[in-house]
C-alpha cells in the first residue's frame, strides 16, 4: 500500500503535498479537540508532535517518500488518540 502511495506522490507531488497538509491539519484539529475535552495534555502533545512533523515535512518540500510516511504516521497516531479519548 505504501508503495502505491509513493508512486502516486511521485506523479502528483504538489497534489499529494496539499492533500497531506489539508487532511493532516484537519485530523490534528479534531484530535486536539478530543484531547482537550478529556484534559489530556500528554495525548495532545503527542498528537501535535506528529501533526507538526507532517506539516514541516510538507512545507520543506521533502522527498515524496518522506511525505507519505509522515502523513500516514500522523493519520494513524491522531486516529488512535481520538479513539482513546472517545473510548475512555
């Protein structure tokens, strides 16, 4: 799956970058809302670290492979934090 995303990012570099920035920011905001609702600063800090890493990699115009990896990691971590906040 990651190899297909890598190929897609190679072909549409700027499209992938803008998609990663938009979706990563939205997920980071949703995660922040849930983490703050539970007063969990630790979860907020972890989620924001991954979200900011995704944004920094994209704004720095890093290689497509890095963009895909940080974007997927950010989505996974933010989704897990949202699930933790919802289920506890």
